[in-house]
């Protein structure tokens, strides 16, 4: 009954981040919970019901039980129970919102998602509520406990080799607020990642071979993600069809980005993941291990009047975006206007970011005031994001900027007339010591998200694409 938790917390001290956490009386889900409690305990004043609901950590069942016990014992004082160690909650939508008048379950695509409120954070815990209100699927206890702990211990040892990415911002070199490393399976993929694939105009130096546990888990993630993609198409997408540009082929992860958040202050600001090698409407599988942290998401709000290049800048330099102060303040104001959603990621949880995520939403790992240490990881959170680099978007096909670097692929998000279109742009200006150029070219894709080249980007790719298509159709 208690899918949504509403409790007052102190404001986080984040630079350029003015979103407040939720107030007790300002969440729609709280109104529903109060209505349930009023129907069960009409003799109790609404203010008292609200106080008891908050004291029970947002749980209707716990609050009702406490009220019944209080009535039986005729006890006047209200004692606040100790905080619960677990935040796993049953879904409010599964008990209340998903039943139609005839008692049958309403299809998820017919249920109206909750509306986030200005300057507030809606906290979601139950998988049903995450799937209904965000472009994500969450699976708790994804791996057997022993396997999850073994993978965590392996990656904690590996994290000694992680490094902080560097970016150029306002003519200064800054570092990402967490450490990271790229893992691949074969020596050939290692060579490609260090000498062919570029990120913001530079090659990655920190690339390592996948560990045995990482390779084993990758196969399980692949199987689960493909199953969840089909469920979302069936239950959420219009007419039960995939999105335009979404690949109809099996999702096959061939790179793993592993991040380490060492302590509550380490974070990553609001951003959308780079599409250059993933293509339009990509799917990403993200496995969380160690300390529980908040994964925050918010919709991208179109603002034609203050757009200059058809894109919405990312809010954090660690995402590789060349933003300026005016854009950052405007973006924060838009976030304040619409609110945000917080998905809590406990140890051993798999979060799947579905095909609409990168084009229509942004995500972040927020700094935390306090965290509950994990028995294996201490204050650390390890996050593995499995990605599928498409063969048809290999660097040899990518257009080059006038400054000689590979262009990056972005989605137009702010101008209404071009919203949803894709473009190749120069991002070399985010690399320390480099200056970018003004290169711009619209990108065209077929309905399955494979590029349609109007001109030769680097070479004659038609024969190569034909061979790739034949090999993929035989798999």
C-alpha cells in the first residue's frame, strides 16, 4: 500500500541544483493514503492521521495497525516507531490504481501516470510504480546474493584502477565527481576502444579486460533486458509496437562502463547518455551494487524562446557537455518547474533504461546527506552500465568535424519544429587543450535506427553496411 514515501528531509547543498525534496502534504500519493486511512478510521482527525502516516514512514498498513492498537489500548500519546531498515514497499498502484470498475486489472498503458509537482521530488520504490511513471524497469535482487557479493568484491578491487574523466569547462579543466573505467571482452575490442572510439574528441586510455564475474553477469543481463524490452512494448507502448528508430534486433551488450561512487558526496549531474555509437532510442542495462543511492530522473522540457541550437544542454560537465552559466540556470529553473522523480537503487538491483529515456528524459545520481554503509562495500556504490555499440555506427562511418575529430550524435530536444530529429555536432571543445569547430549536419535514420547516409562520411560504406546486414540477419 505504501509505494510512495513522503517525508520532509533537509535541503541538499548542490551547486546550481535548487530542487527541494518533498514536503509531507504536497504529494498526490499522500492524499490517496490519507483517503484510505480516513475510510478505515473515520473517528480520527485528519491532522492526526497525517502525523501517524509520516511517523510510519509512509506505510498505510503500519499506520492503520498503530491506530487499531491505540484504539484497543485507549492510549493517547502517539509514539513514533523506529525507522525501518528496509525501504522495499508494495505498490500503491497495484492495489488501488490498476483496478477497473468491474474488478479486472487495467492495462498499464491506460493508467494515467502521477504528475510531479513544482520543486518537489516524488520517491518511487515499487517496480510497478517505476515502470508506470518513468521510462525505466527495476528488478530487485537480480542476482543470487552470493554471486552479487562476489561481483561487488571483484569490482571493488578493480576500482583501484579507476580514474576521473577530465573535461574543459569555461577554459578550465575539471574532473568528474566519481571514478570510472570501461570494460570489454576481447583484445580486439580493447584495441578499438583505445584507438578508434572517441569520447568528446579524445580516446579513452582507461580500458580493461572484463573480469570473469563481469562476463558471466553480462549474459544474464542480456537475457533479462531483452525480456523486459518486449514486456514494455506490449504493456506500455502504443499499439504494442516498438518506437520509431528503436532497433528490432536482440540487444547485445558489448561494452560495460563501470562507475564507482565512493561516499555520499560523489555524484553525477543531470545528463543524457551520448548516442554516438548507441544510435537512436538505445536501451541501457544498469546494475547497482553496494550502498543504496538515489537515481533521479526528470522530463526534458521544451523551451523554444531560449533555445539557440535546438538542444538542451546537459547540466553536468562529467556528462561531457559544453554548457554555459545561462543555460545551466535556465535548465535548473525548468527542473524546478516540473519536479523530479527519485528511484531508490538498493544493492543488487538492475535498472533498465528503455528506448525513450535518452531522448525525452535526463538522469542523475544526487549527492546524499547520509548513507547506510554496506557490509561489503562500506560507503561505496559500484554501478555497471551495459551498452550495445551498433556495428552500423562504428567510428569509420561517423562524420568528421572540420577540426579532424569524430562528430557526436545528439537529439534535438528544445525547438518544437525540430524536436526528435538527430544531428552530428562537434564536441572537441570539451577536451582539455582543444578547441571545437562549428560543424553541424542533420542525421538520418531508417525506422530501425540504422543510419541512412546522404553523402560519404569517411568512405564508401555501402558495401560494408551490406555485409554487416547480412551477418546480422544470420545471427
